[in-house]
């Protein structure tokens, strides 16, 4: 079965068949990073984290390496003499670190870890940042003050006269704020772990979680552990299982998310295909591509739509749905990711609509059955 209902064409790289309406020819990516180093304005600092000369160079480099696959990113890191948080926490035993030290593990888009060091540090312009998504926090310090307060900053100790810290869900442009030269900003959400066991309430009942406070010290809504997932992500996901006539169960899983780390914003989708034999208790992760055969009479095809507008830009961007070998398609053995947007400017509107369609060739003509669809939107 060749996904004929999509006007198929053979993918010369993988030998698999893909829909012609999704087909585009993409040049091979070069792992030569000389241009990025010289023209992109990024070096590895004496402290081991990346240093971008400006916000513009930061966005420029991310737009390039954001299209690299994992092997190319590994080569880029090595050429920069840089070891990212992604590399370190992918093999914590090798680097003698505890996985719990990764304070950005809850961020869906692993690309964030590719330009942070193991402590969550990166320099952009004259500001050095400490990114702690898991603690809802972004800290910043001027490069001139950093040598004197390095240890405190890495540990996350806030010193108001030289530092700023932000709640990562603040509706601000952190770069514009820091360009004013202000220090002492303290807009963040306190984690329960920051506080001693909470006292009894006025009614005499014992609180099970600490209250949540803003940087002004005014009490907010009760602490909600679900905010660990929702405060920085608009995310939807869905699974669909199909019993094939060969006795196997096929699963398509789709996820769409928009995320913020305040200095990094990401709009992406992830597709996964899994299979389970009748006698197996667990799902087997399978190679995932845009259009492929999963059984004697069934194929799966991927379809997506995306649009977005950036803050400060009135242009409506409608990215072309990529081919399997588009540099924007990041795929491993068991998943296929598409990230239409990554950058330092938040989006004030977006739509991400992604679907897996099971194509049943047992019917004549073949029927495209909408099986899995998720959509996130902001307007």
C-alpha cells in the first residue's frame, strides 16, 4: 500500500512513500558552523555558557540551529567548545550530575536545553540569564556584576541591588525591560519548596500547600500543583487506538503546544506512532513519518495547519507544512516534531492544528478516517 490517496511519491532518502502534496525539495544542511560563529555573533564564554552579542544575533542563530537534527546540533556544540544542558542531562552519569539538578526538565520543547548550560545559563547582549522553568523563574544580571556575584546567581540567590527576577509567565518583553537598566525587579511565583510548612489558617484547618505570592508580597490564589504544567504551556494532546485486521492495535498520538520561558518562545507539535501485539502488555515505539504503512490495509497520513503573529509584527505567518526531510522536521525513531516558530518574541496570536488520518484501503475507494486531531489557538 503506497498512500495513493495522497498522490504518493517515493522519498529517496528513506525509501518510504510520501504524499506529493507535502513534497518539497530541501537542500542538505551543512554542519559547518563557521558562518554562525562569525556572522551569528555567538561565542562560548570563559564561564562555559553561550554568549550572544545581541538579541538579534540570538534570534538569528536560533532560527538556524533550530532546524538542525540532533547529530548536527551535537556537531555544532563540539565546534563551539560548548556542552549544553541537553547533552549533560542526556547522560547524567557521564557528567556526574543528578537529573534533579535540571531545573528546565518540565519544558516540552527540548531545544531550550540546547543553548543553555547545565545550570540553565546563557548570555544575550550584556545580560546573563539563569533560566529555571521548573521554579517559574527567570533571573538576570548585568555582565559587569556577574563576576562578583557568580556563585549566588548560579544558586538562584536573589540580590536586589544587582539582579532582576521574573515570573516566566509575565506578559512583558524582558529584553525591553532590562534595556532600561533597572535592577531589583522581583516578579515571580514562589514554589512551596521555598517556604517552611504553612501555618494553620484562621479557621484552624491546616493548609496542605503554601499560598502563592507575587513579587509585591500580596497573596494570590492558593498554590495549585497543576500550574507546574500549565503556567508556561498551552498544550493539548490526544491518543487514538485502531484495531487492525491483522490482530495488532495501532496507536497514533498527537500533541500541540505553545510554550514560554520568557526569553524563549516555542510553537510546536509532536506526532508519535506506536504498535502493540495482542500478547504484549506494553506499546512498542515505531518509526514515525508523515505518511507510511502500518498494516495490510491501513496507512497513516499527517496533516497540519499553523499560523501566528509575533508581538511587534502585524504580519500573519502561515508556515508551509513540511516534508519529512524538511530541516524543520525533527524526528527520531519514535517521534516526529515540527516547530514552526522559535524565538525571543512572544506570539500574540496563533493556531496550531494537527491531525493523523488513518487511511483504510479495505474500503473502495479508500476512506480517510479522521482519527486524531488536536488544536490550540490564541487570538
